[in-house]
């Protein structure tokens, strides 16, 4: 069954697989690694645009290793899950220090590097070194679960172990087929055996797996993997402050372990759970709110008195994978620049904002208020 699966998938890919993606056809483990990390939890359409930009700025593992982390974060801005960018930078440095700039050529060794899990290691090893290494991302889990009729909870260790066993059993026998097979498996899960519109359930019954797929045989395609009821995402609120003096704005570098860790952002109050009763902004003393921010110990009465104008902006809502954030922005115009500078506070000219890693909603807000 394993051999038939791999060969059917390879035949399918020659007609229906995705072609011409900028990271395809590479044997360079560096280029493959960057694409695999970038594709984690990010849509292919977004990566198609951003991957070439990243590779032009950091064409080699050495170029990435010696780069300033802020430059890496700036280029990653908008891709989300920013720990990936920090791990990418740290991994490049480790490859230079421990492996003289050459990536290890086995999945087992690759998995020891920062930010590289078992599935990513398998993908790099398969594409770059033709190792018979399985992968098991979310799409592949769904394909294997349906093909073998696995209905158990995919979060359970026993289920994950079973999925890995199946992933290894269906590999092609020939190492030379590993790059094509691995890409085909990714493409099949992403474009045909999808969560809601699997090809076998449409009028086009051309799926190559239908004759042996247990989920199709049992009528369980839409029930595998089992869908868990999602709890409503908690909502948090904060006030953010665009503090301006002429063409400069005051930014704070966020702690590495915070959400948006390591990025620059606007000064903000602590995030709080959304209250049942929301106080109308007109009843808020914005100057008092500043004392709830990181500026509390930096501002004197003279600094507060140097505020020329405070403007209220439209509320911004940003949806994370596990929470929602409502931000109430305030634009503060100063008569003179506050003496705030240091490791975490920086005055930045608006013409240089592209050089800084900023959360996407903050970047969008700044761009709309840059004039």
C-alpha cells in the first residue's frame, strides 16, 4: 500500500502539483530551510511575495548570521509568529559556529538546530539531500488520517506516533524520488485533500487515492480529522500612543518574550481583559494614561506640559490565533521632544520606519498617520 500511495501521488503531482513557486527546485539547504520556516502558519500567497525579498537581502546563511537582528525582524514584519524570525537568526549563527556554514545533511542532526522541528527537518533532508525522511505538517496529518481512517484525537501522543509510523511507511523506495514525493504530498494536502472541500466530495472524482482511502470508503471524509469546538477568543484592550515631534515618532522595543516580541511598537498601556462596561474615551484623561505606560518614570511635569495637541483616532482591532486585541490610539503632538532614549525607547524619523520591525497593524496605523 505504501508504494502504491507514493507512486500514485507522484503521478498526480506531474499534472496537478503546484509549479513555479520561487523556492521550488532548490538543492541548497539554506534556501529550502528559509522557505520551510516562512511557510509555517503563513499563506503561500504571502510567502511568494516575501521569500524573494528575504533571499535578496540575506542570500546565504553567513549573510543572515552576521545581520543585525533588527534588520531580520524588519523584513519579517507582517509575516507573524515572530519567534520564527528570531530562531532563524539564531539557527544561522549556530550553523556558522558549529558546522562552518554547512547545514547538517540528515534529518536527525537538522532537528537539533534552533527552530527546526521533526517535520521541518524531514522536509529539508528530503529536498536537499534526498533522505527518506517523512514529514508531518497539518496538511499531511489530514491526508494520512483520511487515507488510513484514523479517527482518534490528533493531539494525543499515541495518535501522533501512529501518524509518524504511517508517514514513514508510505515513503517511496527510491531516494531520488524524495524531493518530488515530498512536494507532491504537501501540494495534495493543500489543494485537493483540503479541510472543507476535499476533491473526492465534488463531482470531479479524479482523486488518485479514492480507491484505497478509508475515510472515503466509510463516508467520513468531512469528519476526519475530528473537529474540536473552538472556545471564543478572549478580547483584550489597550491604549496606544503615537507620540510625535515634527517628523519623529517615539517607539518602544518590546521584550523578547512578549507578544510581538523583539519588534518595535507604539507606547501602550498594559493589555487588560475587555470589561463588560466600556468607558467612553471622552471621559478618559489621556495624560493620566501615560503614567500607566513605560514612560511613567521618564516624564516630568514640564514634559507633560509640552503636549500641544491630543487627537483621538479610530479604534483598531487585531485578531491573533488565540486572542483579539482592541487598541484605542491617541496621537500626541509635542512642542518639544521628550528626553526619552535608551535600550527600549527610540525616536525614529518617519522616513526610516521601513528599517524597523513593526507589528503589521501598528505599521499600517503609522503609515496612515505619517503625514
